C-alpha cells in the first residue's frame, strides 16, 4: 500500500470574487459601455469604472478608490 502525500493551497476570494463573477456573468461592463459609449482616448471605460466602484464599496469602505 502506497500513501500519497499531497498539499493543497486555497485562497479566500470572499464576497468580492463572487460579486465580480456575477457582474461578469451579466456582462455589466459591456452593457454600460454599450449605453454610454467608449472614447478611444479612455484608459478605463465607464463600465470598468462602475465595476471598480461597486467592488470598492463592498470591500474597502474606509479607503477611497
């Protein structure tokens, strides 16, 4: 009989990972960008900014974005 030792690592994504997955699942960024439009000079689109603000307010309420 051979005993195999394996090691496992886990990471805690918490609620931010779940919310990020939900936002990506409903295509929130794409929908906002489609409605508002995207300027090629933008470094961050409006949809990405909204997603960042949502995740920021859920996780880092004492630190500004």
